């Protein structure tokens, strides 16, 4: 896997279908935006290490991430290529 994590972490992009789902949940649950932001920060910092690899070169990963001990769990899949982490699937 070839990665190039920048000094401020990875650039995180989110596929439109995942972002639409997150936006819908944020509109109905006032605590969700804080948890979603924490998840994105975690991927920025350690997207290449979090979760489990899907393929041999570990560029595609999946995992259940719970940013806060008492918060919701996010089941997501993402890819790491260069300096970018892309969230490709999400279940909340």
C-alpha cells in the first residue's frame, strides 16, 4: 500500500450516498454531528491503521468504529490511496 499522510493527516472524502445518509441522521439526532466529526478526525489521523484490511495490499479497509465510549457505532468501509481516505460505505 502506498500512502502519503500529510502533516495535518489524510484528506477525507465521503461518497455522496454516505454523506446524504449522514446528513439525514444529523438532521434528526442532535448528538450525531459530534460523533460523525470525531469519526472523520479519527480517519484523518489513522485511516491507514484503523479497521481491518479487505485486500492484500490493505488499501481497502472496513471496521466498526465507536469514537466515544458511550456513543454510536459506525460500520464503514473506506479506501486509502496516497494522501486520501475515501469513505465508500456506511451504516449508522
